[in-house]
């Protein structure tokens, strides 16, 4: 098949020509780069990349295909993908679909065959830039004018609202509904019809928008709960007795394997939460209720949590002032942990400030030093904003971890409150498990009796 042309256009007028991959069309976003050698599927499905066009600096992408297990969310929220060389036939026993097929199925516009080293140097020299991938069509004067207008108008201030869940739900690992339910129902339908039940494709529903009907969302959530029960019954799994906490379906027992220790109820504020964060918290013995980013203080208190988790997410942390106010109230009542965007929101909630980095931290080998122990951790990172260290004076927050590349703030705790946060992603395991202790630290913080 003859390849189609694609062009990457940056806001400063720089152009890179290559070949079209994925869906054809025009996509506008902030052009960033990630230096990870592996993990392209997790990166593409990480909600923190909402609104961004991702440049993969590793020269060969797609060499182990994609699968059903490594999805980090219910959809693909990035605006595009840029690669040097796209492997058409990956080699992995876990692989189900090649990356080209994955991009096409998930409506991701991409470009391959450009000099990604040159592009990365350009971003490092001039900072992240808005840009657009024009795929499968000529750059006529009309198209150029349209692209320029869209690039100039693009902003990252609505991204958190785009990726956050729109209704409260109870997390029940390990069956994430956006993956398992659809695959299982397709498989069951084929088997009922006498077929072999082979799964033919990914299920990635379109991201929820502001105008979505709450009744439809509620109906789909109820359907998912019913399917989960039926799926477990067919598989012969033990089904915990269903109960409700403040109107939210949940299990009396998170898992039989965890009955030896107390289960703590955790409310996770979803600003774009990754699936593996939920898994890690679940494995640490938390019964997790996930709430939208705009949930009120009163609603969260009514859920009777033992602790609060502030998730990762995309864009400018200052774009959700109402959530910042809620967090500022919650930390005085509940032990709190924040990751990535949650780390930045915690700083803002206590009176600190954040700023935008020149080209961000995105990759799997960022060195972070613990100021108390002197130990250095290898971390996975994905953020474009950072906490202003000088702004923490008088907030009660103390810097606990710093980035050894640029001395930016990577961790904080509070002088008087059971609160801490990290800028990096402990669940991403680049070390590979250097930072898993942080989830245990959070549990111990909740277990510790509070004075007063």
C-alpha cells in the first residue's frame, strides 16, 4: 500500500515531513518528547498526556505490539504520536495488535519517518511548542491558515476536566471495566453463537464530554456492575457479598488475601488517574472510591474516608481552583497522598505556587534524591509543571526529594499534618520497584493514631 504524506507544523513555523500513520486528519496539541525506551502503550493511554502530541525519542517504536493488559485508562487522550520508525510486525507472546492498528482503532493521528532527534533538540532549545500533525492531505493555503489559527488558540487549561471521571465509582481490581467487560461480552457472544471467542480488537470508548447525559452514564455504570458479577460467576471466582456505602456499590471484603489486615477506605480524586496507581493502592489494602475532580468537600466527607489520594493528571494545575480549595480543606481532616499533578495541587492548596517547565520531565530514568537519607531513586516522570520551592515558605510544606538533573521539587511532606506527595510516578516501576514503598508509607500514615 502506498504511504501517504504527513507534516508536523510547529507554532514557530518549523516543519517536519514524514509519512502518515494511524488516523488521517489534522490534530493540534502541545508537542512534547518522552525518552523512555519501552512502555509506548502505557504512555499513549496515560491521561496525563491529554492535549499533547508525543514524540518518542527511542528510534524504533512498536516492536512488541500492543495488548489488553497494559492500558492505563479507559481511552487514549493524547492528540498525536510522532516516531522515527514504526515497526509493522512486533514480536511478543503478549502482543495482540500492532501499533499502527492500535492508533487507527483509537483515532490517533500520527507521523513517522521524521528526524526525532532534531525535533527533540528543537524542543529542548526553544521549549515545548503548540503544533499540529496534518495527515493525508495537502498543505494548501486554506489548510495552513486553519492550522495556524488552531495552533494559536490551543490551551491546556481544560484537559483535567476532559479526562476526569464524570460519576463516582468503586474501584474493584483487577477487572477494569473499560477493558474487561467489553472484551468478555464480545467473547461470550461469539461463544454463544458457536464461534471460537477470539478477541478481535481493543475497546476504547470515546472520552466523556461536558454534555453527556448523566442518566446514560448511570445506566452504563449499572450495566458494568451487572456484567462484572456475571463474568466472575462464569469464571468461577468468589463473589464478595454486595453492599453499599453512601449509595455507592462496594464489596464487604476487598479481597480474601487481604483479610489479615484492616481495610482502609480511600477516596481518590480523579484528575486523570492511571490504572496502575489504583492497582497499587488496592494491593496495599485500600477499598477505593473514585470521585470526579469537581466533587465538593461535603460529598467527600459524607463518604467517610480514612484517607484522601490526589491523582496525576494533565495540564495546568491552576486551571481547577475549586478543587484546590477542596484539597485545602481536606488535608486538615484526612491523611493525604498526592502523585504528579496531585503533588502540584497540594502545593497550591497550602498557599504555594507552580510554574511551567521549559520542556518538562517525561521519561523513565530521572534521578531523584531523598534529602533525609541521601538515597537516589530512578523514577518515571511525566509532567510539564513544577512546584516553586521558594513559594513553600510559610505553607507548612517541606521539600523531601529533589531532581538531580535540575534541582526541581520532587517530594514534600507537612510539618504538622499527615500529608505528603511526590512529583514522579512510583507505580511506573522503572527501578523497577524502588518507589513502591510510598504506597506502604501512605498506609502507615493512616494507621498511625492522630493526636488531638
